[in-house]
């Protein structure tokens, strides 16, 4: 199923839910390892940041999403996008999150662009991690798990551990590709409402050797998209792996505990960097 059909199916489900409350959600069941959801931030009347006289954030995020989709397709990974064009019939943040939650994707990426800083900035929700219902164990053991409601504004809390591991995989691949990296915790909308492993990915200009490459540069966008795609291909094979017993969910611990990225087999292991103070987190609420 292509991304457009997937979004149409999800949108239909949302229409059937019209009028129902969205105060609670339930911990997500088994992930679909062949599905990734991309949320190119902004769109339509919401242009996002004005990056230059003729460059809007909404156009950069959509272009990057299309490149990531194309890079994932040969690996058999379906990409569901919250928008495929610069439509003015835009889903609000709450419905974008609901669409992603209903898909049970192995990864959800919220895409942003900025002129601040350099390279790629990765953000994981600031929510404190909490345990999730183990549906797989319940099914195998014959046990019946009771309904466990999760407040809508804290839906991501049950996926924080996985999101930190996903951010580590993304960071390793970007670093191996020579792209500067910043990792931090920030609740970029609608990330707190997502029940899948979720990371906000913000592309900034590439500054190297005294030269600055724009976020609109096609070759630079492709380099970032390819690094993200490689990380997602690797991620889907160990997304369900539980953390080591007694391990804490700090970014530093996750970065040090993860297996080496597959590209490291061809050379030196990628450098694992602890999170640094981030640039200002992206504003997902509208044009500055």
C-alpha cells in the first residue's frame, strides 16, 4: 500500500471517530516492522520558519520526507506520510498523531528544518519513561491484559526507551556519514502524543571548511536522507529488543549499550556521542 492510500485509510478511520474523546489512549501493540511514519512539519497555510526570502520550512521538510521514502522503498519498507503534497487541507497535530498511532509503525519521525546550528538535530520527548503493556507475552501465555488507559498528553511515555534507542541508531548513521549531530530532549509537538518509537529530526545547514551548505541543497538533503534510511533499516531488526536488566534510560547509557551499526563492519566503529546542549527546539505550532 502506498503512502497516499495509507493516509486515506487512516483519515477515514478518524472521520468515523469524529465526536469521540481523545483524552486517553492505550499502549501500542506489536510494531509493524515494515512501516515507518514520516510527519513533514507544517504545510499549507502553516509555512513554518522562513529560512530565506524564497525558502520555507514546509517545503524543506516535504522534500526531505520524499527523499527518505525513496531511499526506504528498495528495502521493502512502506512509508506513511501525514502529507504528500503542500496541501491546504492539513491534518492538525492531534490527528497526525492519531494517524501514526493507528498504524503501529516501527518508527515515527517528525521532520523540521532550521537555519540555526549545523548538521542534524535529534530530539526525544522530555517525558519520563514508564512501562508498557507486554501484549506479546499476554498472547503467548494466554493471559488477558486489562485495558490500561494512558493520558493523551503522555502517550509517548511508554515508548521513551525505544525512542532513545532509535535516536542512537539515527545518530550513529549520521555521524558515520560525516554529518554534525546534536541530540537532546525536547517535547516537539506532536511527539508526546505518539505511541511509536518517535524522534524529531531537524535539518540545519552543513557548515564545514568555512563553507555553509543550505538545507535546500539537493545533494545535502540526499546525504541526510540516505543516512536516516540506513539507520531505519537497521532499527527495524532490533526495535523490540528489551533494555538490559537494570539499565537506566539515560541517553548516555543507550548510546554506549547499543550494538555497533552495521556500516562499522567496513571500517572503524562509528563514534557514539553523548547528547550535547541543543539549539532551540523547533516550533511546530506555526510561523514565527
